[in-house]
């Protein structure tokens, strides 16, 4: 759980930094892109767990 909280905090900090520097966010801007990343994560997790 500590790892998840640290990752979230780091992501929030980087998001604020990108906003302040007026840089584009290096992440998908659509639900389809987010779903693709989620699917990639779940596929990797399943392969590691059951392969």
C-alpha cells in the first residue's frame, strides 16, 4: 500500500510540475487510451501470476 501511495503522490507532483511549466501531459487524453494502459497492466499482471 505504501508503494501505491508513493506512486500517486509522485504522479500528482509531476502533474503539477507539467502544469506549471505549461508542458503537455505525457499520458492519453481519452478514455480509450487509459483503458489501453489499464489493459496492458492487467495482461502483464495475469501473465506474471499464471504463467
